C-alpha cells in the first residue's frame, strides 16, 4: 500500500509550504485587528468553530467515514495543543505585545521541536547542519528587532505577553510532534476539521472561564476587525492550517517548521507595503539569515524527505 509520503510530490509540498509562509505571515496583522475590539479566546473559538464545522461537514458529505472514538481523542489532544495553547496564546498575547514581537517569539517553535524530538522515545537528533540552520534562522529573527530592544534599552517587552508567546510556541511544537503519530482519519481535511472543532470548544470554554462574554459587544466592532476575523477563518484556517496539517503528514517536521522563520519576514514586508513601515538595512540583513536558513535546512533534510514518518491511522497502532 502506498503511504502518504510516496503520494506527495516535491511540487505539492513546496506549494503547501509557500501557502503557510505567506498566509500565516499575514495573520499576525489580522489577529491584531481582531483583538483590538474582540475578546481573544472567544474570537479564536468562533473562528475555529466556523472553519472546523465547514471542513468536517464538507468531508462527511464527500463520503468520509464517521471518525472512530480513538480518532476523536487524538483530534482533541492535537486541537488543545495547537489551537488552545498555541493560537489562543498568540491571540491573548497580541493584546499586550506588538505583532512583530509576537512573530519573533513564535519563531522559537523549531527550537522547541528540535529539543522535544530529541528527548522523546524514538525521536531523532538533528544533524549539525540542521542545527546551524535553526540557529541561523533564529539569529535572523533577532536581527529584526535588535538586541537593544531585547534587553529593554529601547522599550521593554511586556513580560506576561512574552511568557504567553513562549508557552504558545512550546504547545505548538508539542501538538505538531504528537500529530505525526496520532491516530486520525486518513483524510487530512476531515482530521483538520475535527481538531478545529475540538480546539474551538476548548477556546470557548476558556473564554467563558475568563469572563470574556461580558467584554463582547457586537455593535461596537468595526469593519476592520470583522475583515480580520474573516481573513483568519478563510485564509488562516482553511488555507493555512489545513496546509500545515497535511504537511505534517508528508514532510519532515523540521522542514515544515521553517515557516516560523519566514512568517516574521512576510509580516515586516507587508507592513512596509501596506502600512508604510520603513524597510531598513536591518530587515534586509535578517532576510539573508532567514531565507539562508530555509535553504540550508531544506538541502540537508531533502534526502530524508521520502522516509519521513507518516500519519498512522491503523486501529491497532499506538500513539507517539
């Protein structure tokens, strides 16, 4: 039987990568627009409730079998890690931290993945060139904001916001690694819809526990926030997240995680083009580091592309 890895061409994998590079790089700005007037956990919860319900209904109507109990359990775990801990953390933090800083902090995802993957049973230690690529990419992200700001000389980063973003990156890495061996439906879109539905319930519960319903005033929400919300549903969820989940099944995790380096660069470029933000030599230097790291990681991991672990959907198989 041909596995998912054998079915995925290099062109398809890179199409998915480019989608999450560009789409998720622009979602930081959309999130900022949303949390200006919407409570973060409820907004994220409704975003994934809408996106997940549409994906799930679409795949069931197309003939996908009803998920088994064990598949719902796996989807719930992945949804809680990726969407409640990961996306929910970013939504909350962007009330206190600028979107560019948020992108920087989430760029630590590949470092968490490398560490966690090397520590877990049966995990793989990255080779020296991959480590160099990871560090070079993170160095490029550091160039974007400058060491003076990092140590508080030119403006301090909100401590709670920064901590929330680090935890969000950790949870995203955990969910990404767990997803690779979890028992989920063979259809990536059905599994994605299930994860979104599970994550939406967790986010709505969290929003309720933190008193966000009293902060929700639909009449006072401006069009910019509604457009940001719609963008997150259509592009951030249906295009970006679905591509990400599929890539986790067919490409090495470390390769997929390179989006964390490119997203801040995309965010900076969009800010320059659409918001008149200055494009400095520092940004261009960061681009060299970031794109160089992507090339290095890709070249050094491409020989293992066809042997990367695939999604396990066997009823008798165990989870990682």
